[in-house]
C-alpha cells in the first residue's frame, strides 16, 4: 500500500502541483494560529500542550480516517486517502519552480533576473550577489527544501506505514516542520505571538522529529553521489556542530556533488559554485527519489512474498 500511495502521489504532484496558497495549507496555518491563541499561556507545560494540540491532533485525525476507511470501505478507499494525504504533504513542485526560474535565468546569462527571483524566493537582498553566490544560495535552499518537502515526509510516512499509521507520519512531519518555522518567523504587528516556552518546545520537538530523516537523506545523497566525499564532509561538519540538522544536509550535498556550500567548514575543499552544479544537484535529488522508490518496491515485494 505504501509504495502505491507514494508513487501515485508523486505522479499527481508532478502533474498538478498545489499552489503555495491552497485551502489545505491555509487551514493548517489557521489551525496552528488558533491553537497558539487559545492554549499558549506561557508556562512550560502550556508550551508542550500547544505543540501537541497543533501537531499530534491532526496526525491522529489523519490516521483515524485511514482506519475508518479500511474497516468501512476497504483498502482501496484507504489507499486513495493515503494518496490524498501524501499529495498535500509532499511538496516537490512547491519549491522546484523557483529553482527552475533561477536556473534558466543563469543559463541565459540574465543574472539580474536570477537575483530578483532569488530575492523573491528567500526574502533576502540579493542585489549585490555574484554569480557563484547565487548558485550557492539556490543549491543550499533547494537541498533543505527537497529534504523537508520530500524525503522527510517519505521517511515518517514509510516508517509508520509499516505499522499501519502512514498518514499520521506524513501529517506529523509536515505540521511539525511548519510549527518549527512558525515560532522562528519575524514577528509582524499582525502576527500571532508565540511565548518563549512554546518556542522552546517547538524547536526541541522539531530537532528530534527531524534527526533521523536528516541523516537518512544525507545517507541517500552519499549513496547516489560521491560517497566518500559526502561522508567525509558530513563527518567533519557533525564533529563541529553536532546539533545542526540542516548543516548535515548541506555538508552531505557539498560532498556528493563536489561544491562549496555554507561556511568554509561545509565542503571546504570543494569547488566554487557554478551553474553546472545546479544540473548536478537536480540529478542528485532525482537519483535519491529513484533509490527510495526501489527500496520501497523491494520491501513491498518482500512483504507480499513473506
């Protein structure tokens, strides 16, 4: 069931991607803000209560619908529900169009347009960035986005699908990721404030939730890229910053495609970022997706034969 659900969700997401402003994501944002307004009273226990209400309740609901469909309508209906959940939680095309626009601008030599698109995507001042820095920022942000929107979701879904809770895993990871961004966002006058207790709870929970997926993604990049360089870059970075999950992704990416990312200690012996590295990164991501699908297909086949 998990292999079929992931395959069709990926195909559907490629054919008809969800826009950034869609009813499902808007509902999620509204839900988190409502919970924060009503349950975040500032004490440590309130921080964990707010996080649990924001993240765990929707995950349990998604799992409950799954099992209700299994018991009432059968596994076909449950598969359709799994596909729907993965479709709204997987987000390949939610970031890839930014990548494509910047890549095409660089390939045609229009660095001004590339800077404009990068500034719109990352909300930074890119007006003075040289070409190599544009490429570096694009690869870094795309690597983190690919992990959070694709491989992290697949990890939690696949692991919990083994015990019948696949939709809960996908929803859990996606909302935990959003809550982690929500508490660290720049606070606007109209924003819903988050207490320090809730911020601490959300950050700690997100670090733990992403710890295993980050390392599986880094390992996948190493397997389909330059293995020795990726592992060495990962190992050196982890020795300096053992609690930086995103840095692990960047270090593995830097080694896998031989490109300098982040500070000098992330891929310090790699090449200066060039446009050719954008093509190398795309190949890295798609090879990792194929590897995931092959592994899931083999596990599904083994389960059927067993």
